[in-house]
């Protein structure tokens, strides 16, 4: 076969292979685009993605670097040339051309003052012109900020979209404030529990330690270490959550100090399932139950009594019970305390633990208390072994 024919055949084969390869490549692109969904579905996904990214930063409020990060996603969401986000003081975060800042400050101030959206056209910015729409971010107590979107031109769709986004931003800011107030409440309740650690307990513990200094110096030293560990744990400054194991370790130190004072009058039974030791629970959620049993159940009972602490594996849940055979509690008085009524310093620990469990896990996970005068008290808490999420809510 002549060389020219061989060359022509080779070129034909190469061209055929290239054509087949191109068809396969194009087919893959079509299939991939189908997997991503229709144009409308992809646009919906992109909108939701940008809103989700912006929400992460808006929960921190409209002040500081979070506003700058949120502005980037809000600008992409609105599809405008530049976007300004103002807080209630008028401080501005710009995403886009910083040359619009003076105009953005003026329009944001007007929107904050009037509480209404405004549109301004043909605004000179150096050697060029632009349009702008400003919308107030209105919370429950009035305007808390403003959004100013710049585009050439500003069409009716952008005006409406900016107003809708401003309303959505307001909702995110309020949710952030709610989260902050919830965290502040939880911190206040932990502080209340720390304050609930009785000065009498501290005084009595130190007296018990002192009584052993001469008769049993080694025991006195051991009790000093237990007291230091207990107070260090109770007053630690980090973490809203701990594990059942850590709570029980603190309770063990607490009971050793109380037994040094009560002697044989205080008996303790522990029944702990190893599977639940790593379960995460709110900090100081079990120890106050034990302290309540000692102070209000056994301390005033002639001859003392027994406390039984159980931590059982109940499928997806860990169930913790603290029971004493002490003097018991008037059910009506207890119901009033748990409902937020006057406590006169008694059973405040129960109320605070109950409130925090309900806050973190939901009302169905509040304390269950079985008691009556002269019949002792049993307190039960039931928490998911999956633990709370990072935001302090129950994990799915």
C-alpha cells in the first residue's frame, strides 16, 4: 500500500477515535449536569448554600468581622455589584468597591432613622455612576441595622430581594441574640449551683479535717486533697458539659468529706453501668442531686440513712437515679419550687438542674421526683447517650 494511503488511513483512524472520545466526553457532561439537577434546582441549591453560609456569621450580630464575612455571601445572594452592611451605630462593612462607603453610610443612616427602604439612582462615585437600594434590618425592638445594595441599574427585582434579605437578616440576628441569652441563662444557673454549695458544708468539712490532724494525720491529708479536688471541679471555668464519670468522681470526693463528718450515719450504695460512664451531661447536674439528698434528706434524720446512686444503661439513654431514705419532701412544696415558686434556699439545686435539663434536651427530659414526707426521695434523670450538639441542643 502506498505511503500516502497509509497516512490517510492513520489520519482517518485518529479522527474517528477523537470523534468517539468527544462523544463520550460530551455524554459525561450531560449526565453530570443531570445529576446536579435542573437549572432551577441548581439555583435553589446555590441560594440555600449562600444563605446557610451567611447565617453562620449573622448569628454573631452585625458588628465586627462577622458582618464582613456575612456581607460576602449576601452580595452573592443578591447578585449586586457592592454591598454594605451597617449595625445600629452606623458602622459599615463593605463587600465590593470601598469607594461606595460614604454613600452607603448616608443611605444606611437614612434607612435606620426612617425604618423604610429607599432607592437612589445615578449616584456619582468618582468617575462613574451607580444606583443603590437601602433597606432597614428591623428586629422586635426596631431597626438594628441596614443593608445597602449597589447595582447599575437597580431593578425592581433587586429592590424586592433586598427587602426580603433584610427581613431574613433580622431573623438571624434575633436568633443569635436568643442563643446568647440562652447561654447567659445557662451560665447564670451554673453560677447559682456553685453558690448553692453550702457554706456550712465548707465549714463542716474544714472542721472534720481539723479533727483528724492530731488523731489521724494521714486521713487529714487525704481529706484536704479531696476537698481541693471537689472545689476545683465545682468552680472550674471552662465547659458547660462533662461526663457521668467526672460527675461521679466529684461526688465521690464530696461523699468522703461528708462521711468524715457523719461517720457511720451516712451509708452509700453505688450501682454504675460502665457503658454510661462516657455519656455527656450538663456540668453539675448529678452532684446537686446528691447534695440535696444529704442536706435535706438525711442531715435532719435521727440516725442518718442511706443514699443509693444508680447509673443504668437504657438503650439510647442513660438513666441516673439518686435515692435517699430520709425525711422526704412535701410534694406540693416541691412542685411549687420546680415551677419557679419561692424556694427559701431549699431544693434550689433540684430546680436549677431540672431547668437546665429541659433547656438542653426538651421538657420531656426534666427531673422525675418521687417523694413524700417521711418516705424519702427518689430523683431520676434520663439523658440521651448521644449527648447534646455543639449548640447545646439535643443531638438527632
